[in-house]
C-alpha cells in the first residue's frame, strides 16, 4: 500500500515472504517515491538476513499433560488453539525455553477448550511469545473411590510439595 500527503510524506506498507517467513515493513515520511521503495527493501532484506521463524507448537496438540485431582481420567492434555510461531534473531534458537504455568491445583471437572494456564516462550529470560493453555479434552468428576484416593494423595502432596506449578518444556 502506497500513499503520499504533504503532512505524512511518501509512505509504503509492504509484505514479503521468503522460505516460509513473512515480514511486513512500514515506511513513513520519506521525501520521495524512490526513497520509500529503497528503505522498504532495505528493511525487508535486513529482516530476512538477521531473523528466522520457527514453528514451536501445532494447534490443538498437547504441550503438556496436566494432573487433574478428582477427575475420571486423572490427567488432561493442555495445548494452544493456534499454531505457535516465533521470529527471533538468527542463531538464537538453541536459547529458546518454553515455560508452562498451570492453575494449581486443577480439580475436576475440566472443560474442554477452557483456559487453565499460560505458555511463555523465552530467550535469555525475556518473553518473546505468550499463549493461553487450554484443555484439549474434558475430564468429568470421577467416582467416589477415585475422588477419595485423589483427596488423600492431594493432602499428602501438600505436605511434601512446594506447590510450584511451572513446568519447563524446553
């Protein structure tokens, strides 16, 4: 999309795709048509040279299985609802860490599609992407024996656990 006004100068919003990575450049306030084109091409070239895109998780695929207290199944897969991509500086992929934080504790019933946590993707302790974690399946309340067993385990777990709900998946 191109444009020009006396107040804004020559402007260009451009998009390009290379090796599966799409970049968008926005150039505003340029003095001429050729300057806006050249600067947009420089931005896109810079982006393709110094950044890379990686697909980390598929939509509706389990990122983690979460323990469900008092549930008929006892655990439920949690995932993201959309494919999760990150665009990062070239050569930094080995530093990517995925950190899952779940509601603690998860007690039945669990509703399919409801949010029960967060997936944060970090590089050097800086969040570069964050997505809600949702239950990919539901888990109804278990029978009386399951609930009694889980109740006892939950109490014992409370005595011996620090209650940390973060899980490092990277």
